[in-house]
C-alpha cells in the first residue's frame, strides 16, 4: 500500500455506521450471549462482537463491573447494537426467558468466574446468567462455552479442578493460547469457530475426515524442486467447514500452500515422499470415515536427485523423469472401507471429454464415491474455479467458486452419512 494519499474521501457504502459486512451465515438467526468478566483481554471484546455479527448473529453482552474496567460499555453497545446488561433489573435479563439465547459464550473467562461457576455461586448478573445457562444446558442442550484467560501463576489445582467439573457438566472450554507464562485468550477466530461448531446439527458431527491439499514438490537438488502453483485453498476451505460442522479433521498440506486455521490439525508435507509417508502413517494410526484428496500430487519425479546444488553454469540440463506412485489407488486398495472423494483437473479437453475421464474411476472395483472434475477452459476470466461434482447415481452438478464447491462436497457427504 502506498503512503502517497491524495486525500480523497472514501467511496460511498450501503452500510450504515454500525453495520458489518457479512462474511458468512453460520450464525444467521442465532442469538449469542457474550458474558465478559474481569480480565485485561476484555479490551478485545468489541472485535469479537463484530466477528459474531459478521456470521449473522444477534449479540447481547453481559458484563461484570470488573470487566467494564477494561472495555467501555459504550463501545460494546455500539458494536452489538444492543444495551449492555451489567446489573439486575426488573426484566430479569439473567434468566433470558422472554428472548432465549441459542448459545452462551463466557469470554474472557477469569479465574474468579470459572471457580464461581463450578461452585454454583451466583452473586452478580453475569454469574447468575451463567447459573441459568448451566440449567438450560442440562435440560435443553443449549451450548455454554468458556474461553479462559489469566496469568499462569493462577493456573493452580483449584482452577484445574473447577474446569474439570465444568467439563464433566457438559461445558466446552476453548483452549487459551499459552505463551510467556500466561493463558492468553484464544484467537477470536477460534472463539467464533468453536461457537459455530457447538451449534452444529450436521450428520458430519463426530465423523472423521482426512483431507489433502496443495502441491507435493519433487526435489531436483538440495535447493530446487518441481512443483505446481496450487495453493491448497480449496482443501483448507473444506477442512474448516467440516470442522465447523463438528467433524474431526486431519489436513495434509503440501509445502507452499496457504496457511490453515490454527484449530485445524494440519501436517505439512515438504515433498512428495513426505506426503506419501504422512498419508500412510495417518491411515495406519486412525480410522477415517472419508478421504478427500484435493492435493495436486506430482505425477513425475526425477530419476536422480542431485546432491548439493546443480551448477547454474550448465548450458543445457536434461532431466529424466519417472512416474510417481498413484497414492489414491494405493489407499483405496489397502483401505477399501474408506469412502473417497477424488479430483480430476484437465486442460485442452472438451467438456464431454472431461466428463468421460472423470466417470472412468467408477467402473473400477473399489472406486471413489465422488469425483470433482474441472478444466482450465471453464474457469471464469478472473480465475474463479468452476467444478463439476460427479457421482454414479446423480447427474453432474456445476459449482462456481471454492466456497460453493467446498459446501457442495460436504453436503453430498452429509447425505450419505
């Protein structure tokens, strides 16, 4: 970004001053109670409120007097577009009977409030709201999440026992980021994601998915490799969305891919050999319900990898390549119970030829449950991906954009789970 500003005003927007631009709809129609307690991390809560709203949520903030020492009540009301509840009134807001909530999130959850909740102490509007939330969780299954934040010296046996008690009751604890001797508040992305996951009714909940993505480089020498320009973006979107729906996800990403969210169990494969090794090890150690193989696996590798660095003074370099093992075929043969989604990318073929190529694996014994096919010529001028979801029993279905493709794949899996 250039620092040379012409001092022009910003372009007009359809959004009003307190509106937010929606980035998703996972919390559309949901009411979120955000309960803020006395931790310095409370200063981050206006951003969390707006992140919840970007997913479509209606957010009501409850706050202790200690919490409001670290964040202004006016800022919270501006961000939430709702009054902050910081005291008992004749409306009995701590019971939330008139307008019930879909989920309760205590963030930041201080040492004090975690111990109070575990002991059943309800001596302020926030602790009383938590007591009522525990009752709703027990009888109606309304999720209650705590995001702890406190100095590490306060993480004593009393706190450990209190958090274990809450977990045994059914509360979800959002792990803090532990650094510099502190239990720092979890990332706002994780808090929002954990909230979405807690509300999932998807048939994917509890299922285990192994997902691969990105390039799988093959080395030429110690510093050079042959790779592709694929970034693993689609695999990351599939992994994130599957996790939000309640699935257990393992993501194998090739080196050079974009970064996955911290809450996704991700393993990085630096080379094709690493990819093959990690894939085999993961499958041998855990039983997965589905394998989604989006990785742009190298089709060829050098017969010989040069030790050291190939000299740049070589006038002509002739490389002899040999095919790499077909990992998906090996996986299907060794793990026939694993349901699979495979991908087929082509160039310089017609749409009809693409469909014929994509349907070919279904004729083989133990073939995939779904093939996602695309060709360069069908991509949008701006590079937007266009893909066809193909299953033996259904007509090919067109989807545009990685978000749409990821959701469509998971929807098809849900229907068969």
